[in-house]
C-alpha cells in the first residue's frame, strides 16, 4: 500500500511560521494546551540541550499535546544524522527545513489519520521554536565530528578510534558477538611521494579511503591509523567473514585507477586481520592485527594475512 505523502518546504524565515492560534482543535484528541502556550514553553525547553535526539524527542512529546502524532522522523544528511520516535503511520507530513539558505534537515510527522489543514498550520507554527535549538545542535555536532575526523581522508582519527574500539569491544562481549579488525597499508607509498610529490600522495590516500568506504557496510567503521595505514573495525563479523571483506578491499584498491601528472600509478595494498579473543585487551588485539600486517608485507605485499 502506497503511503500518502504531504510534502512541504519550510523556510524558518517565512512569515507563515509566525502564525499564532490558527485552525480549530483537532477532533482526534482534546487539547491540553493552547498553541501560544505551547510555543512559549517549547521556546524555553528546547534551548536547554545541544543534543539533537533530546531536542527532537522533547519536541515530539510536547507537540502531541496539541496535534495527535504517531511518529516523528528526522534526517540531516550532511552530518549523517537519522532519528526516529514513535511508531510509523500510514499518512505522513514532510518538511524540508532551511534558514537563510542553510539546510537544517528533513522533518517527517506520521500517523494513521490524514492531517487537517488546521493541524498542519499548528505544526508549522510549532516548528518555529526548533530553529535556533536545532541549528545550534547541528553546529555543535559538526564541530564534534570535525574533532574526531582525519581532515584529509574524512575517516575517523586516532581519538575516535580509541573511543569506538572501547565501546564496540564492550558490546561484543556483552552480546557474545564476534568482532574483527583489518589493518590496511598502501604498498610502497613512500615511492609514490618521492616520485610524484606529496600532493599526489594525498590524492592517493583520499582515493584509497573512498575505496574502503565503498566496500563496507554502514555499521563498519574506518580510521586513519598512521601515515598510509587504515584500521577497519568490523562489528559482529567472524574471522572468515572478515577475511572475505579484506580480500574484497584488496581487490577493489588494485582495480581503482590512480593518476599523477597524467601517469597511471600502479597501486596495491596489504592487510592484516585479527578477531577478538575471549578476555583480550584492546592493546593485544591491535598488536596481533599489526603483526599480521607486518607478515603480509614481509611475504611480498598485495596480500592478506590472518593473525594467529
């Protein structure tokens, strides 16, 4: 069954968001608060957090006092943020949010009954209270993400790796699921820098990082471990499955075309693979995957080696 969609674009500068008290109370539920009262309350409450999940969760809960809703979903692609509250309904009301040409994401309201014009008007008026809290939260999120990303490749940096490794190992143990690591090194990378210059080397690093990301699932994570080394964390992935992914990464990197000054660069990568052992520390796991990578390079490069 096709979901009925009411799609709208909301510019927070638009005068229509300043409308107050428009429409009649929804026949689906008795209002527990007036529109003007709720706007005033939300304007104060939403300013108390810089977490998008808390801001939108509070907005969803409070908006239901005025307009009955089954669910609220939010997506902001530039920051890879997706949030969902409640249960999905058959009808949805979608808004693309913007302010002074700045895109603030897509907000979707859902429920099983179609939205009336009056309810749509009320929701649009309430959304004006989201402007500054949501914008500030997105700016804070962007700053936080920037501090955890390698500026050249866009992969996670060592700070992010340390945080994620500790969390993922704890979850793997708690849920008794496998966890594997791949460490990937670009073969003869120094030769690329020496022959074509560091600018060409930077472009190769970025291309290899994109090649890695293209081959991974959304739940997999990649970090720049060193100069030309990347660490790939594979949650809920067995030793055998990790080896398969590693070979796929090796093959993809070899197939990709790299050019410097119009000359095609022949490029290969080597990989080490290790799977978390019962009771193993982060340091031990990293040592084993690094040792496996060393063996792969010592044995001729352009290969994957499994840790013992």
